[in-house]
C-alpha cells in the first residue's frame, strides 16, 4: 500500500484510449494525474482498428504520431481498401479505395491521415508516452468502489487486488473512463438512454498462414462477405497471419464453439485452408447516451458516456475527443488561468458531438452484409451477373458514407457553447458526412500546409492562439497581448504570410482554443469580457 499515491490532481478510472488520452493531455500540460485500472489489458481481440485523422492530429500535437505510424503492423503505405465480395474466395462486387482517409499522403484538409492499426498497438504507444510524462502514474489492480464529494475535491474509494485491502485517493477531480459498464456512471446516478441490442455479432480472431495468398482480391483492410450462409466481415489484423472474422446479425442461441468457428470461416470464405481460432467473443451493437456527463467534480468520457455500433470506426475518435476537451479545461482551471465556468462547456460541446456520431453510426448499421444478400448472387449465370450488379449499386448507395465520412471526423461544430463566441454564422452550419472546412466559431480550425512545408497547426500554442490572417494594425496585436495578459490567458500570436488564410478563415483575427477549435473571429480585438468568457471567468456571452 505504501507504493500507492495518497493524492493527485485528477483521478482517472480506466486505462483505455480515452483514459490514456486524458492522462497525456494533462501530463502534456504539467498537471499530475493517476490512472486506476483493474487489470492489464490483454488478449487477441482488438476493440478498435481505425484511428481517424483527427485522433492522429491530437497525437501529432503530443509528439507521438510518428510513433503510432511506426507501430502499424503492415506499414502506413498498406492500402486501406474495403472490398465487398460474395465470399473472400468469390466474386468482387465493389471496392472502396483508400477508405477512412488512411492513404499516406499529404492532404490540405488535415495534418495527419488516418491509420488502420489494432487498438492494443495504439494503447501501447499511448501508455509508453503517458508514463514518460512527469506527474502521470498508472496503478493496475485497482477497482473503483465509489467516491465521496468533498469541499474542493473528491475522495475516491478503491480496492487493491495485490493486498486485498480498501484504500482512498484524494483528488480535485474524478473522471470515469471505465467503459460501457462504467462504475463511475453508476456512482453519479447517470443513466444510459436509447436502444440496446440493435444486433448481435461475433468477433473471431484466428491465425491463417495461407489465407492471404489464397484469395483473389488483393490487399485490403476489410472484406464484406455477402452470401446467405455467413454474411460477415473479414480482414487481416496483425503480423503473424492474424485475421479477424465478424459474422453479423447472429442468433445468440447458436453461437459457435471455437472448433466450429474454424469451419464457419472456411464456409464463409469458400477457401479450404489451415485455421487456428484464438478467440471468439459475442458483442451487442447498441445506441446509448448517458443522460448526463457530469456531477460537480466528476465527469464521464468515452464509452462510459455513450455507446454506438462500430461501423465507421468512430468510437475511439469520440472518446479521445472527450478526453482532449475536458483535459485542457481541467488543466486551465487547476493552473489558475481558467475559471470553473469553463467546465460547464464540456457537456454542451461533447453531448452534441456524441449525438452526431451516434446517428451516423446507427445509419451505417442499418445496412449490413445481411441486408445486401440477393437471390442468385453467387451464380455464374446471367441472373447471377444481374444480382451482383444490383448488389454493387446498393453498396455504392448505402455504404459510401461509412468509409468516406470526413464530415463526422472533422466537421462537427460546438454550437451554443458557453466557451465559444458565435459571430452569427453557427445558424448556417449543418451536420453532414461530407466535409467543408469552416471557421465558424465552434468548428475545428481549417487546416492548410504552409510554404515551409509545416502544418498550420504546428504553429498553434499550448494555450490560445491569435491567428492573424490579413493585414492588422500593430496596435491591435499589442492590445490582444495586453488583454490576454491582464486576464491570465496564455496566448501565442501567429501571423503567417499566406494569402489563402484570409479567405479560409473569413476574418483577419481569429482566436484558436488549445484544442484547435475556433473560439472567436472578428475585425478588431474583442473586449476584455470576451477574453474572460473564453476562459470561463464570465458566465454570459458578450461579443
């Protein structure tokens, strides 16, 4: 027990991507925190495989995007093609090339492309980086049993499996990143609302040394198998000939044994090959949103606050986004330059983002392999050709948005947030799976590559950034610096000589938040009241 901490600034329950991201965001800003986790995460089955571009942009800011790229099992140049086939050994219906923005090339709209990588490899990169930061600790073997709200903090109750003893940790804030069955969510009395059980599915991990060479469809990350026997997804997962197999819409009463799963894979693919099944887990797709994300000094992030079908790969994107949002705000408050009203914006911003993602994921779930099966689809007959053409048209119509959803990844906007100053353009913002860069306050700052080949984002500061996109009087810049200093806002001023920025941002002066969202834009430096509002020191907006 003597090795366990007695106090910290932020206690984080759960060491998944959301919890680790929060620890990194806090540690990056010099705020001590402790992650408390029941057990070391292990096993073959990844909980996610898609790391979207926005997540990798956060990792770029933390200095570890290159480390994640190096951990990719097949290399970042491996094509992220998604193939719809009758069977892995059968007919090709349609191919979505370079899906999920994983193509390893420079794009004006983001600073980092997406990446296909098993979650356990990503977590290893996050853990290593978190532990390299001063003030960040991870304690395993710890079960959260409850907490007590105190004046100015919380007392977190825990059970230590190594000593079989209860103990307590004092913290100023508590964050539940403890997943779908969140004990922290239960402790604050929050309830999940929505639909449980949209479908039941299997996730089978297996080793097949010859499978890649035996199918005709080339490299890819995902193969949707459209056949009446076993509608499913299948694809390569890791080196060592590891694959995943995901039958969708299964009958829970007839889930296969490990032995039967191998025969199921052979039947589904139409390929007779050596298969060693390593694990088989049933999972349930649901659409659920907690009725609140916060009580006083306790917050929920990641799956503790929202659950959705995995189609589109948005889960980790959403959870890490939660962590970044609450992370910089907690740091601001704990370091004294942010007011506690800043924390009120967390739920406003992240609830609407979660709803956007949940709706997109549910739409993707509506059409699975099961709904694409047509009579004669596997036949080598004129009827079969016609069926495959019809199925291909259905795939193009209904599944394109699942694999090219840049608007969900980058296009969300924090409307009506108390930590954003609307200039009147938020009313024109519309949810869309397609992405149009926008500097409407609340949106992610539009990206571009500068003449020196650096990313615009690389020049944003750790605090707020005043981006100067056009000619501005030097007195205005001096006024901004002085106002920021007076209210305690950490401010970086960046004035690149790039004629594109004035049009891209729609104003000569733009305040960018620590999370790269536009906080305010205008022609002249705003009042001190606006600066105070943006850092939570004023509870009503005055533009």
